[in-house]
C-alpha cells in the first residue's frame, strides 16, 4: 500500500556515530514509509550504498554551504548531527529553512546536536563541581557564557527561532558510550565508536596502565548511544504530523524502546506536551547518570588486568607529556566537570534504560574492539 510522504527530512552526519544511530532508528520506524530522507555524505561510493537502502544521498559536506542551503530549503525537518561548532554550516542550514518558510508559509523544524561540553569548567580533574544544570531552568541556561564550547552556534539557532521562521530543538548529549550497531555499521557506512571512553582506553593500552587527569575527581553525565537515538526519535515523532491512529499504532508498537519490539502489548507512552518546547526553552539534555573520571579509569584498569593487558589495575595520573602524546593536549572534555539533569526529555516520555553501571561495563567491549 502506497504511503503518503508527510515529512521531508534532511539528516547531516549520517556516517557518524550519532547521526548514523539516529538514521538507523528512522529506517526501522513504523512510519518510515512516510518519510523522505536525504543525507549528505562526502564519498560517492557511500552515497551509492545509501541509495540502495532507499535513502536519497547527495555528495557533499558541511563545507558546501550553498548545497546545504539548497537541501535545507527542501526540508520540513533538518536533523543536524555533523558538527556542534560549525557556525557557517549552521547559518547555511538556517538560510535554507528560512527559504522553506517563505515558500510554504509553514515553519520547518531544526533538531541540532550540541553537547554538554557547553557546561564545562576548568577543574583539570582536581575537584567535583556542585553546579548541576537543569534543562527546565531557562534562567540558568541563559547564564551560560557565549565563550563556552558550542554556545555561539546554540545562540544563533535560538535567535533564528525568535525571528519566527523555524522551530528549533537543541539536543545536548553528555558522555556517549556503547558500540553503534545496525545495517549502517554492518555496511561499513557508519563510525561505530564514541570519543571520550575510547580515547581513554586507547591511551591506557598505549601506556600499559589506565589513567586520569589531576585527581580524577571531575564529574560528567553519561548516556548510551541507543538511548540517545531514541531521544531523537521522540522529538521527531512530536514534530512530524501523524494521524491519531498512526501515532497510537506507532507508540504501541515501539513505545520509544531501544531494544526491539515488546513481547506483549504495552501501554502507549503518555507524553506531557507542556514540556515540548522550542527556541529559548528548547534545550534537551541527554543523560541517565553520572561518573567521575577516576571511576572510569578504575574500570579500565581492572578490565586490562582481566584481559591480560596490564598487571596493576590501579590507574595513575597522565603526565603533561602523555597529555600531549595521547590527546594532542586537548583534554577539556575529559578533565572538566559537566553536570546536568535531563528533566525535560524525561517528562516528555523519554525512557533511557542504560545507567552508569552499563557505562563502566562498556569499557570491556571497547578494550576487546581495540
């Protein structure tokens, strides 16, 4: 039976860890036949593979600003997962969405991927901060300085929403962990690895011992990649128009779970639409627990001993020379505090399943995959 296309979706970062995981969820969505999905990829051969999967693929990158604008002008929704700090690419997408609004009279939407790196301090691993940001506290979010990572891009997006031609939603993942899986990974199209935990594992293997910065006292929140992907789907479900029957069917089939169809009928997820906001209040943290860097280092150390890669499970501080050698001197997303609560998404119906215990266990998988 032919399904009417109800949403033209442009997704950037389709070959990346986050974007590919969101795209995988979209492809298995109960209403996927009503989506026309376009992705932007650098390699022509990958574009060909995407097309074979029924996805419209265009060869290009975030550096092709005119192309970005053109593609965005044809989209009802842009899901931007490529680069949290590319201001020019963001402006190009917004320009295209403004054209879309002028052409149709309907406001398109933008889901932009930022990150809780916007909250970092200069702890250098020496202490844990007491400051915890809440995405329901608009005044607290407004207080974040423009000099913070990702912030100038986030504020540019909020300003576009204020201008009235687009509805914007900013997702801020924390430390993401877990191996990405699915058809895109199987086809060699998607990067299956995160950044922070794999960096620490790689450095530990290279030096023969797990490590941390300062005292390892700094705290970050965390989220599993499948839980994060389910947050994108939750937002997309709220943005894309569905008939009532379609939405009920989808929720009963999917329930916003990341672990496949339920074994028995489930009560549909009840969403509190009062928390589905955009623009200045449309910030959605993604977290389901916290960890200290020391706890992660200790988990890596024990996993190395268990795997016969080390004799001493106790981690030690990275030296300045090691910081340069293994991390290029860029450690601000590993030695800082970045604390937050994902209350908005959870009140909307987001139900992450994985916790900090799973993050600490995931280092074994990273160790084996190295």
